[in-house]
C-alpha cells in the first residue's frame, strides 16, 4: 500500500511540473509561418548622384530574397522609397513586380524626391523597402529598410496629371489650364479649379482627350468609367474648388473653398478673415491690405479644417504649415497661387 501511495505522489508531482511548464507556453512553441524578404543590394550607406548626363540611366538594381508565407502563393513585391526617418508614412512606389529584383533610374528617383519637397542640388537621405503581398486578407511581409544617400539635381518636374473638362470651359479635355496633379506619382491627384458658373459640371480625363475618363453615375463619390449621364456637379456657387481623385480606389472629393487671411499682422486678427478675390487675368487669388509686424496664415471657409502656411520660408504653401512672418509693416498685395502642382504664395509690398 505504501509503495502504491509513493507512485501516486510521484505521478501527481510530475503532472504539476508538466502543468507549470505549460503555463509559460500555453499553446506550445510558436511556429513562424513565414519569413520577410531581405534586400541584398544595394547596401545601407550607398550613395548616388543625379546629373544631367545620367537622368535616363540606371542608378542601381535592387535585389531581395523570396518571401515565405508558409504555403505556395503568388506573391507581388512592391519596392518603395521615402525620406529617412519618416517611418514610411508617405512612401512612393518605385516598382511592383512578381520577381525578386527591380531597378531604380536616376531621373525617376530624382523626380520623386523633388515632388516630395526635397530641394535640388542637395544630398537627401532616403530609405527603401520591399513589401510582399499575397492578398488583402493576408498580412504583408515587409523587409527591413535600406538607407541610401542621393545628391539630387534641380529640374522641372513633369508631374502626372488629370484634365478637368466641363461645361464651365466648353467640355475641352485639351485645356491645360484646368488640370490637377499627382505630386507623388501614386495616382492620387489634387488641385484647385476656379469654376466661374454656379452648379458647374465636370469629369476627370487621363490625358487631353476623352479616351479614358471618369464620372459618377450615382453621385456617391465613386468614379465610374466613361459613359453618358455621369457628369459630376460642383453642387454649389461659382468659386474655387479643391478636387481630389484617387484612381487606385476610384474615389474623389469636391470641396468648395473661400480663402481668407488671418493673423496678428492682419486687421482682422486671428478670428476675422480678410477674403481673397479671384484674379481672372492671372488665375490666382489676390488680396491687397495693410499688414503690421507679426504673423499671418491662410485658411478656407473661416475654419481650421483646410489651412496653408509656410514652415520652410520658401514661399511654398504647406497644409497646416507654420505661420508666415511679416517683418515690415505696410500695404501688401498677397497672391495665392493654386493653379500649379506646388501651391505657392507671393507677398508684394506696395
């Protein structure tokens, strides 16, 4: 009997030990079902220079290892670039391939960096990475970033654009004065259009023709290709409207904007907007007013939802940018230049 009790106690202790060890790993050892791609070339720290002579030539080939999702799958690899330290918050796609390599062209990379606001003629630190994608339902596998330095070249950037024909300009897709731009070359477009008539109608066209165009049949913010009867209304009075279109998702947005100036340098202070008027001859918004020493900024519709400032002091408008200093009191003519890819302003002391 004593021997039986001893065996029982040993079995009980063994079970307790086994249970205790399992509490540390309640589901047993974790099995990694996949491995992310690894970039083998270029190497972190590599540097490149963009010149007029090499704009069309190869900067570097990018190679990476195969992603393993734990099962056979058709994998799409997306090569991306962004400024170093930005955490790929606003990446631009360089290539989308099914293989394990892609190339980077000097001119293409240069245009992307300038479009993202990098100055020409300066060394810019960037990062590249590769995303491996199977479907929207499967978590992507993302490589570790590789850091590069690129000496940019100041050039005029040729941005992708959409034309905005409508009844307000004679339904003319070839009119290059009514266009919006994709600053990041990512098929996401934005721009400001002056509609001189109430309840104007328009469409988006890819190029100065009707070959590829989009409207909206249901007026639900979803773009429909081609067709008749899908004109998009501004739905408001004449004025300046911000148009945004995402051709990837086939969505768009129309926002009426009435622009005003505020600031402690303005007679209206920070709460009362001095309104801009449209200068048809120059296709800009203009305001002439007295300014004191202080700061100003620009906002739409008397609210803080859409504001422009200038954090860098380069007269380029930035969403939610810093206040603009006025260092000398006097009478100024202020222009908002919204008919180009990079929005800008001009202060002229009269």
